[in-house]
């Protein structure tokens, strides 16, 4: 969930990166971006960190110079950018304006387009995701081989979709029915389902309880840094 993801990133920033201060850049039109920003800021403050400023941008914005100038003035340790492809363009502008803050983002960065749009030029950054090929078990590796043979690339959302389908299959089998209410009940009772993206259970709100993976970008290339369990 975005709640867990925001908290994980805040804890990582404080405990692993030893960041004392942060700036946040949010797309106010995106529930994903605003939700992650809210959770990150709340947890970062709880852990004793300072949020120097909250900055905003529009989804159609192409020039982020003003954002970079404002961040340079306050000089935070990190800058949290919970967006999608546009995050790469923002980071490129920050680097061009000599911003020293380390960029951090959410799972919206985990796409090929993010790296095509400038992520491949980032010297250092961190983001959160659900799954990484480096952590694949024997079952996953077999599926990866078949998937790549047919489609050529392996993306995180593909494995999330795979797990969603087999979670549904598992619930139908446990309910021994195709009645939607019985399936819904069986899903809500799912515990320790062994998916490709991790072991999945559901809480009382119907949200999945599962691991998060912190990725590190080094000279434009992402690699798995650590796995965090809820």
C-alpha cells in the first residue's frame, strides 16, 4: 500500500541515509503522489526529521527550474519525488542546477520509460518497488524465461498482474464457488499466499500485507539494495 511504502521510505531515509532534512515535490492532481507525500512526511517527522518545504508541480509541466532553485536555497539532505516518468525530468533539472540532495521516489519510478527519460543519467537515487528479478526464486525464474521469450522484457506490473490472477484462483478454490460474495470472503481470509512478488496476506481493510524492496540507482542503473518486511 502507499501507506506502507511511504513509511518504509521515510524510515530508510532517516535510518539508512541518515537524512535530517527533506524537501518534497508533489503532483497535487495525483492521489498516488499526494498519498505518498502525506505518509512520508508524517513518518519522517515522527522519526525526528525536518521537512524544509513542500513544493508542487502540474502533470503537464515541462520546466522545473523554479523547483530546483527553491530546493537549492534550502539545501536539504534528500528530496522526495513520488511521481512517475516526470520524476526523471525533475531530477535532471535538479542535477543541472547543482542540487546536492539525494532523490528518493516510490514504485512509480520502476518503469523502463523512467530510465529512458533521464533515469539512466542519475548518479545516485533510491526508490521503492514490489519485486525485482534479482530476488526471483526457481519458480519465478521459469516464468521470467517464458515471459521474456514472448515479450522481450520483464516489468514489475506484469508479475503483480500474475499474482492478482492467482490470488483470485486461490480464493475461488477455497470458496469452492464462483459466487462473488463467497470469493470476496475467501480473499479477505487469505494468509501467507506464496506469490511471485512475495508472501501475501490481507488485513481487515482488505489491503495486502507484503514486502517492499528498496532499489538503489548507481550511475543510471538500478539494483536491489534491501528487502523490508511489514
